[in-house]
């Protein structure tokens, strides 16, 4: 068993096919097939089920994929630590990010400073809903991810706190109020976004034993806000996820009582973090502590 075989196995599993894996890896399809076959023979199990146009993981393949990714992560950590001992700053950092709060407001600012400090570290970013970032962390597909806290399954580092807010059509009657009670949103059409903190919103209503009248489900926040702006529904989202530029289209009101949301960085085991991962955490926390990353919401945004 070699790290090359494990890497090929992980790429095939991610892409779901030998041809696409060969294209990403820059090797022949026969080389990919040979590596997988040799790995299966050594382990004496079928890692993949072959179909005409795709492959899928077997049950044992799904289990061993997490082991393979963990081993590849440790190997990358060893390479980075060896490079650091030689005075070099090399390696790869895989980041999972979700929603505008992390992907648009926070991550670009951190990456700008990170690339200046560590220009030779390759950074790969995958974006998806918050629950998918958690899954990527569990599968070891990413080294570190932005998550909604608390997240007891991982080691975590808090970064910032905002709050959940109601987003209403500009001329909505509730817009005249300084804040909105959750139950006031239940008697009218509601649009639920699957992006960002959807699970937090679901839990919020469930915990209050309330049932919103969900008429729309949108996979993207921009579609959710457009639905609100048309006057078709109301919604609840995280304050920092709402982009600037919505003046006159919708208005934002805090919930009553206030519902905080905490966001941080999470990783499977900080004791095994690679130098690149540790450097990213240290830089992010220092930038926030020093005020270099200003996440404050401007007052006029509550009257968009």
C-alpha cells in the first residue's frame, strides 16, 4: 500500500469515475485502474462498485476512504513539518467555507494576508452549505472549515458572533417595528434558504414550537432575498450573510428576543494540524483581535 494509491483512491471516490480522476491527476486511465486494483488486491476487499458510466464506493470502501484521507492528511503534515525544519514554507491547505458570512466577508480578507505571508502554500477552497462543510470535515476532505458553533464533534476556534434577523419586503407592515417576534413570521408565506445557517433557523422555530408557512425553498441566498424583495415571502437569515446593496428592496429587523449566531473555525484534531492549518488559525485570530478584519454591520443596513 502506497500513499500514491491512497491518493488515487481518494480522487476516484471524490469524482466518481476513473476518467475524471485520471484527468485531474494527469495520468492515464489505465494507471488509475491499476492503482485501485492493486490496492483492492492488497486489502482483499472491493473498494468500489463499477458501473458503466461511474463508480460508487462499497460499504467498506466508504469506511476506508476516511482512513485514507486521514493518512494522506498526516503525510501532508509530515511534509510541511519537514519543510518548516528546512526553513521552507510549503504545502497545501484545504478550506471548507459556507455562505456569504464566511466566503465573502471573512475568508477573502484572511486569504489576502495569508498569501502574503505564505506565498508558496497552495490554498484550495470548497464552498457549500454549513452542514456540508461539517461532512467534509468528518470525511477529512478539508483540513479546516468555517462552521456554526457549537460543534462538539471537532476542535474549534471561535471567530465572531452576529445574530439572526428577519428580512421583510420593504413595504411590509412589520417593517414599522424596531424588532420582530418569531411568532409574527408564522402567519404569512415564508422562504427558507438551504444555504448558510438553515439548520440553525430550523432549530429556532422547532425549539419555539412554531411552524412557519414555508412556501419557497431556495438553494442560494440571493434567490431567497429576491423572493422577499418581490413581496412574496419573509425569511430569517444571519445578519452578516445579507449583502450590501439591497436599499429599498427589503428591510432587516432583529428578532425579539435576540438570537445570536457564533461562527468559528473547526478541524478534526488540532494536535495533528499541519503547519499550514495552524498558521491559518493563528493569522485569522490575530487579524480579528487586532481589528484588521472589520465585521461590524453598518447601522443603515437595518433600514434597507
